């Protein structure tokens, strides 16, 4: 399979001209890598939306303990923004059709999987803090959150919430990752395998 045939299979569209050096990719294209790029952009949009919400809660919450946990969530979403933006930039830099086409696809595939895996593992640590932030925010609406946390039932309720919501959130994130990225990563993996096979034959 030569580069032009590989590209046709990846994009499922006919090239308007033969391959002759690096070619920039049409942003409206339907191939898996462009779909990954679009998905990362959507993810960044949601990150910015949640970041804005946490900043608003940080500014408007009257209780200091709630502000502290909102500040943690703001920092967390800055962290996720940087990770996703870096992954997007790496994909866009390498997404060109040239003599290193297969190597570029392998780098895109590997870097995307690495970024998603790291974010998933980091989230396991972050979920308990997010749960605590939401719990304290709820308490602070009508009561003093610090005062309530000195009471046994409130502490037990928070502990139960963390124990239930942490694994639930993790498996939900796995499902969302599969829905958002899984299909295009599988298509990319199949193409890379075919390109590797064509080099051996």
C-alpha cells in the first residue's frame, strides 16, 4: 500500500491531486485524526466552561472553606486544559501527508493514548476533592460548612459520597473516553497495522 492509497483509505475521500511533498489537511475532512483533533477541541471547550463556573463559585462563595476547594478545582481544570491543549498541538504539528506519514500516525496514536491514560489516572486523585467541593458547596447554601463538618453524620455522609462517586466517576470517564475517542483510535490503529504489514510484503 503506497502513501496515496493509505491516505484514501484513511480519509475515505479522493485526493484532488497526487501526493507531492507535504500536504496540509483540510479541517473539514472525515478521517480519524481530524476527528481526534475536533474531539480535543470540544473537550477544551468543556474545560473552559467548567473553569469559568468554578471561578464564578470561587468569587461568590462567602465561606472560606468552600473558596479553598473551588480554588483547587480551578487549578485542576487549568491542569486539564494544559494537558489537552498540548496533546492537540502535538497532533496538529504532525498531521501532514509526507514521506514520514506512517511515523506521524504512530506518534499521534501514541501521544493521544498516553495523554488520555495520564488524565484518567490523575482523575482518580482529583475525584475525592471534587466530591468534597460539591458537598461543602451544598452545605454552605443554608449552613456553616465548617460547623457542619464537626458533626459525625456530615462526615459519614461525605465519606460515603466519596466511596460511591469516585469509582462511579472513573467508570463514567472510561465510557466517555470510549465514546469520544475510541472509534477513531481503533481506526487509526488499524491503518497503522496495515501500513506496517505493507512494508513487510
